[in-house]
């Protein structure tokens, strides 16, 4: 009996220590230093400054504007009285999340992309300073390698489509999805290994709630038990519930939710105006490498079936009009395009819970969703099924 009481007291003490870790074991401030290799022009800096931000619900609140010295170095302090995630937006060229608690950090950035052809391909950003950000580093590296692999596969898919090699295209499509499955499994392993750390929330953001709902919910509930005042975990649970509600509204067979956004000339276009025709609602962005690699396949589909009543409405998750318009012209996308230029906050994308691009919805003549996320050969096959074989 005495031994049991000692065990209970020991366990209770461990839980209390863990729960208090978010509130009582941090320094008041930590210092973040680093260097930006390619600092953009002053004009660009004024338009897109180097920002320290903190998430508040779906929004990012600006905490500070970071000043960079002539040699590209920077230094600033972060209030870490209550440990939490912060984000750095580096002139819109780089972005990094970090956990602020007890450790001073060093984070170097590339800065401006100096490549002649600028298709957004973010470099890997490593956070130095101790163990607290190791999980974020691990997740970022897995995501970075996955992105590089998918871009390479997309380029091979494009070459296969030019050669009309359907067998290769199918194999590459499977290989593409294998990359995402592999990333999923690697991140799930990291979550299992770090399930008692609040930083694990960062890893959970890279898992699909549709595919991993039970796993994510179980991990979130564990975090909330350990850290009852950890609001981001509670918010994540609420977001999953919201996403499930949207998924029911946007399931195959459901009527598409209507929206209106402006085209490149500022003219409003309503999705419901396409009733009477088959329409592909294509969510993409100029900065998205896989989107740009998929565009030739979409152009091919449009050219084949447009005369038979096939339309496309491009919805861009860009926030820079010049880049958006430039990509439309360069990729030969001759159909209608709309955007509110709010990036990931695009109202139509939020309405349909689009959390990755490219994504698309195929609507029938009555405005009902008949297919989702058709890419490469799958898109061609579906349209052939609807309109018949074209030479």
C-alpha cells in the first residue's frame, strides 16, 4: 500500500511538472540572431518587410519588424514568458516557424531568390540553438525533400505527356502519391516519438485530418491533458471539426458552393455562371512548382474539350498580382482566372478547405461536384469519359 501511494505521488508530481513546463520554466526573453544571404532592395523591403509574427486563430499578428544590418545580419528578442510558436516572414522569400522557450536561436536565410527563372522553391532553413527546435528541423527537412522529389516527378510527368507515354504517366502518378505516403509515415513516426512535447503540434499540421483523423485527435487530446492551457492544441481540434463539416458539403455528388471573385481586369466572375457546362475549378498559384508543372496537362485538356463545352475557372492563391498575371501568360492559360490576392486566405479556398495546391473540383452541367483532385492522366481519362475520345 505504501509503495502504491509513493507511485501515485510520483506520477502526480510528474504530471504537474509537465503541465507547468509551458508556464514556469522559461526565460522572460530569448535572443534570435542570424544572417540573410541575399538582402532584397530597399524598395522590396518597404513593400514586404522582414516580420516576426504570431498566429492568432487563422490570422498572423505582426509582433515586430526586423531590421537587417548592411552585412545581412540581424538580432531581436522574443518574449518567451509563455512558450509558444512564432513565425518569421523574410521579405516574402523565406518563412520559418520556431519554438520560443529557454534557448537562444540562430536562423540563417537565403533571402531573395537570385535564380533567373523564379518558380518558388524554398530552401531548407535550419534552426540552431538546442533541442527545443529539433522536431521542427526534422519535419522541415522531410517536407523539403518531399517537395524536391515531387517537382522532379512533375517534370518527368510533363515529358511523358509530350511523348504521349500513358504507361509512364501512370507509373509516375503512382510514384508521386508514394512520395506523399512516405512523408506521411515519416512525420507520424516523429509524432509518436515526440507525443508529449507541445512542439509536436507543428508536425501534426503536415498530416491530413481526412486520412489521419484518429491519430491526430488522440495526439491532440494527449497534449491537452498534459497542457490544459495550451490553446493552439484546442484550436486544432476545433479546426478538424470545421474541416469535417466542409468535407461533407464538398463531397462528390454535392452541389458546389457558389462564390464570386475578380478576374485579372477587376471584373467579378461568379462560379454559378458556368452552369450548363462542365467546369474544372482549378486552385493553383504562380509560386507553386507542382502547379506549374501540371499546367501543360491542363492546357492540353482545355484545348481538346473546350469546343465540346468544357470550361476552366482558375482560382489563384497568389498575393502578388504581377506574378499571377505573368504565370498565366507564360504558361498559356487562356481560360478565366480569379483571385482576391490574399494567398492562403483566399475566400474561395477557405470555403472549400483547400490546404494544398494544386487542387481541383470537376462540376457537371448542373453545378454538382463529380470528381476531385484530378491530375495528369486521370484528368484526361475523366474528360474522355464525359466527352468521348478526341484525336
